[in-house]
């Protein structure tokens, strides 16, 4: 489901200023939303987008241009395209120019973090999206990792980390 233009953009920031060729993408990084919400407490994709574009979020004091993931997987299994794949979005420091950011909507248990579990629908959506991205971007199973591989231990959580290990073989 395409949300690139349906999600509000930060009016005080230019749209993602950095672009890339798809051939530059060599990995997919899985995240969880960790319970981030907009000021009204909305925790769905629209709420997370509103949190990201608001000043003072955990990524940028001035707010980000847009939600900081390419894809979001909702708890009902919906797969949302939130940014174009050629946009360099701010989902993982040091990895943004070469990776696709995928976020599971939810607050999941991981090292040092209490939370629930992703849904079976999210698991099916993850594996379907992984297959799509493998074909589209010519990636191998080892090109998928969690945000925990880059210094964020609780992200994407225990269960989603197991999905990645299963995918990687």
C-alpha cells in the first residue's frame, strides 16, 4: 500500500535531499517502532510519521523530512511503502546510503527492553517483503539484518531477530 504522498511531510524540511541508484543498495535493516507515538498517542504508521516529522524526536531536533523507513509492516500484515527506494532516509546511522529500512509497527521485547511480540501477520508480511526485495534488488539472504547489528540491542526485538536468522539460514 503506497503511503509516500499520503503521509504528511515536514513543511520545515526539504524532502529527502539525498538520492541513490538502486544498485547501491546492498542490505535491508529491520526495525521496530519501540512504542514511539505522536503527541496524541497514535502509534500506527501515521502516528510514527507524525512523531518523526515533529521537532525534538530521537533522530533530529528539527524533525525529519518524513517517516524514516522505506517500508512499514502493520500488525494486520499490511505492507506500506512510505518512501521511495532511491531516497536515502535516516533509519540507521552509517548505513542509510546503502540500505532499505523496514519497520515493524509495535513495541517488542528485546535486550533491556520489555514489550510484546509481533503478530503472525507481520511475520508473513516480512517474509513476503524479503522475497520481493531479494528479487528486485538482487540481494541474498545474508543481506538482511536487524538494527541490533548496528548498536541498537533492543531493535528489532527477539522474535524478529529470529526471523532474520531463519532467512539467513
